[in-house]
C-alpha cells in the first residue's frame, strides 16, 4: 500500500512539474501580448460573410481598394469548403447565404466564373436551391445590387421608427444588435437605392430560374401559425406602403437619423458591429450625404478599423473584443501568477476601470428607468450598449485584483447587474425581459436571432459575480438566478451555451456559478452535469463540440477535441470538487500534450457563437487564456488545502 501511495505521489509530482513548466511559458507569452496601456485584444474571426460584405460594400459605394480586396479574396478562397461552398464555421456544412455572398464578392474582386473554385461553388449553390433560397439579409444585399426584385424581401417601411412602445413591434422589443442593424436598414429598404457596382457584375448564373420570375421568395420562417399571420400582414403592407403619407415618411427618416447619430460611437461604429456600420454608411449615402460629411467619414473609418490584413492576406472582423479579452486574460494570469510584482495586472485592471460606463443611459433604460449606468461594453467604446456578461467578468476581475481600490467601480457594476435581472430570474446580454417570442416569426426574422432573452451562460456569470462579491447582500437575486439555472438544465444534465460552443460552455458557466452560490455539489442535479461531462470526454482526454450541435439532430457531433473546450470542461469539474478525478487528470494531460506555440494552443475550430445556426465566431484569445487558466487552477487546487474554487468564475 505504501509503495502504491509513493508511486502515486511521484506521478503527481511529475504531472505538476510539467504543469508548472507549461504555466511559466504560457504566462510569459500571454504577458508579452499585452498592450502598453494594459489591455489585451485578440483577433475575432467570423465566417465568409463579413469579408464578403466588406467587398460588396466597396463596390456598392464605388470605393474599391484593390490591394485590400485581393487580400480578402485570398482569405475567401482559402476557407472554401470541400463541398464547394462556404460554411458558417471551420469544417462546417454548406450554407447557402454565406456561399452566395462569398461567390458574389469573389466575382466582384475579379475571379472568373470559369475558375475551378468558382465553378465548384456555383454547382453547390445551384444544387442547394440557388441564390433565391438565401436568407432575408442576403436577399436585401442582392436587391441593393439589382440582382433580385424588392418583392424578394419583406416590407419593412421606415415608418416603423414612429410606432409607439405599446405596439406589438417596437424597436425596444428587439435586441440591441437587431436594433442597430435594422434602423439604417429601414432607410435602405424604404428608399431602395441601387449599388454603384462600377464593374456591372451580376450573378444571374446563381439562380435556378430567372430572379424576376421567382414567385415565392417569402416563407414562414418557423412554420407556425404566427408565421402565417405575419406573412398575411406583409401582403397587406405591400399594398399599403405606397399610400403612406409623405410627411410621415419624412418624419420617420428623421427619427431614424436621430436614432443613429447619437449612437455612432466615433470610430468604434454604430453598435460596434460591422453590419450596423455598413448599413449606416449605405443609409447616409442614400440620404445624399456628401463624401466629406464628418459622420459619413467617421462611419467609414470605423469599418476599416475592423480589417486584419498582412502580406499573406487577411479578413474583416465583425467587431472588436478588448474588454472581454482583457477581463478574461486577467482571470487567467491572476490564477497563474500568484502575485503581480510586475504590475501588469494592475495596469490592466486600471485600464478596465476607466472604460466603465457611468453617465450614459443606454437603450436598456427603456425597460429599467431610473437604474444608474454601471456596465462595460464588449468593444473599446459602446456607451449605449453595455454588456451584462462583460460587466460580470470585469467586476469579478477587479474584485480579484483590488477590492478596496476598485470598490466604487464594483459597487456600480453590481447595482446595474442586479437591476438588469429579468422577471424570470435570468439575465440577457444587453436588455432585460427581451422575451417577445412572437417576433421571431416575422418574415424578416428568418435568421432566428431577433431577441436577447435570458440565457444560462450569462445568468451564471451574474450569479457567480454576486456570490463572489457578497453572497449575503445579494442573496435574493442569487436565489432567483439559481432557480432560473435549475429550470434551464437540459434533460441530459448539461446547460445550453448561447455565446460559446456549446453545452460544454454552458455547463462550465453554470457549475462555476453554482459552486460560488454555495449549492451542494453532491446534489443529484449537479452530479448529472458531472456525469454528462465525463461521458462527453474523448479518448484523447479532451473535450470538443462542433458548431453543428445547435441543430438538435447534430447535438452529439464532435469532430475533434479543442484546447478551449477542454479547459472549460476541466474548470467545470474542478468547480464542483472533481480535481482528483481521472477525468480532470486526463484533461490536464491533453492540454499538456496538445500542440501549441507558447501560450497559443493550436485550434482551427470555432468555439463561440454570435447567433446559433446563423453566425459563428472564433475568438483567437480563447486558445490562449483558457488553457492557461485551467492548468493554473489545477496546480493551485492540488497544492492548496481546501480543494474548493474560491471564485465566481
């Protein structure tokens, strides 16, 4: 028995030695990536649609930068799938909308339709129904370029901006991203401008039948009775819209502009997201703004800031993620450092504290009048749209760095987060009680991402934050949040990941929160989650989930283990007392053995999501700070006395 114990201790010592060595190397490398002012920002990559839309926008405006265009075209060619088209994430299935935009962009960039990659793409698009089968957003782009008639898209008159708040459809009833994308888009859908398209490129070859002959463009997006009702309303609107009074139209356009301008956000752009920025530029052009108009110039500059190019090519980011990256990097390094003698983390914390939004009442105020601001955005600046998830992560980090120094920042953050809790006990990302589910049935919402309802992952972050700050003071919102999390647990024991792929992300988020909230980790519902994680572990010791798991029929799809998803699984298990388990040890060994360059574990897979089934993301920072975080926490728990994770995340 003594010999076995001695052997086990030697094995533990060898493992911890390897862990310590990897932590040291990865920690130093992550620190080297820090900006002089203290923050981190990593590339944020989406699918083919964003670089394709950048090319399309430049041809719409007749402002073509051939050097940048060729770099983006090179990227589009590189990520073309074996199926001939483009997917929504690495190694993803064919997607008709992404493929139509990518093909169109490449043709605009000068690729011959007879080139082998274009022939292959065209065949795949036609085999999948042709360009007429693309989603509403793609068809709007095609209408702007004269490739489909305007009847191919739903009727969305700009007069929508004048609707009262009690009306079934109102801007305050949809998500922040829908709001910022839609308002300038309403101007475009009303004025119906046509792209400059200086090279007069068309994609008639992508239609199974002539685009003008297609009889049924609009479909019921959900197949529900609500969907049929909204299709009927669209038919009525199509007849009524030409008769709307000119005075109302002028007032509506002024209302749209009045919404856009205060939210332009300088060179961070409307909403901080590419689609809203691009629509703003096109709307200003359609309204006749001169090329040197300061707002138009700034709006264009915001878009160019999203480019990530070098001599080998590049892509256009959907947005920038410095607050999120910096908050998570602090957590990772705080776990790994033990101390901050260099002052690197203190600089990062100070940078974050200065980014807190304390004096702007954003759109969230519609549902929470009187609530003082106190959140952080996702981007460098986005005062009207602080993010609940970011706010929780940052408050947790500041509390961990120096609770006394950042007491006021933390208090304001907690006040705002508590105030943003929805009636059902959960938290959404940017708005409270954004649960008007019937709106997901309108023809315009065929992407299924119109709303921002409470989700398990964001709720978990808020519960974890409040529990770490003061479990007694915030006992009631924590209780409601935990009840919401229990109600959201899947039958198999996992939790859905709204903003990360997928159930591993959701389950990690929730188990960390439940630990912080003081839930009994031996409770049957928590143990069901533990068993689910164990069952999902791959033979190589890692965990992985494909982006396809957001479709019910692909729920179990795993193509490869990834470093970030393995880190989440290991962190989740350790949060509920499984540090000594074989599953955790195997996960740690996977991280030690997985290919990496310094702190950057190799990870081509997308492990995040913007909108499930529609828009996926690859955070280049996830494979940097999450594996380091997991290794450091494993070391700390193995060397500690309690084995309990003392933090909310």
